C-alpha cells in the first residue's frame, strides 16, 4: 500500500505561481511513475504531467512551457511548479503514483486562478 499526501494548492491571480507537492510513503517500488491529474467542474479528469523514476517526463500540451514536474527520489516526493497560471488552470489537482499494475491517488488539492 502507498499513501500520498498533497500540499500547496490555493488561490492565485492570473500570471502568478504555485508549487504543489506530493509525498509518497509505504511500500514504494524503486521503479515507479508519479504525476498530476486535474479535474475542473463539469469536465473529465485529465493528465497534467508525469515523471518516471528515471526522470522521463510527459506534459499535456496546454501546460507545456508553464508547468514543470520534478521529483526527489530520496524523499519519494513529486513537485509541480506552476508558473504563468491562467483561469483555465482552475481545478482540483490529484497526485497519482503507479508501480507495476497498482495505482494510488491522493485526496486532491484545489487550485483556483482568478482573472
């Protein structure tokens, strides 16, 4: 079992920045992937960014150049640095951890970008 604890959400004006963190604990495999999804009201959950344990990254086209995912393997923590935020980035952001066939989700953290 893996537990995920997210932090860093909040309210920010358009053009501002936020940094999300997600710390994993429990039975963590050295080979895994972590990432962030988001879900806005009335919309489907979508992938924002993901990073593997060897550092390979993947981003949604809508966030490329503005959001950056990084991780600290020693701390089993993934970060999402969000710059140049737009109102359309407003959503609940969920951390996900995958290892093998198993997938674990965080409780979600609200990000609200005001215009």
